[in-house]
């Protein structure tokens, strides 16, 4: 990610635009334990991207569970 001029500041809107244009994958694990006994383990995964980015790149697989019924129908037609 390079700026046109080194003195330019990257605004929050520019940052979000660039992140959504390429997509971001977030993962994390949370374990809740008491007295060294694991009680709850949660595995989190999130794909953050713009819809146009997801639809234009068919080489990137999108889980069907992440799409609404209308989006799923449109993807199957393409």
C-alpha cells in the first residue's frame, strides 16, 4: 500500500476502502477455563469484504452459508 505523496495521511475512509477492495480474513480462538479446566472453546472466523469484490472473483470460493438465498441464486446463475 503506497501513497501518492509520502506526506499524505491515510484517512479512515481510505483505509476501509482499500481493505474492503481486497478483503480481510480475521481468525481467533477464545478459551474460557476455571482452575486449569477448559470449560468453553470458541473458534472465530470472519471474512470482511465488499460484495462486488466477492462477486467479481469466482476463483475465490465463498461459503454458501455466508450468502443469502437471493445471492446464492444469482451466483448459481452465473
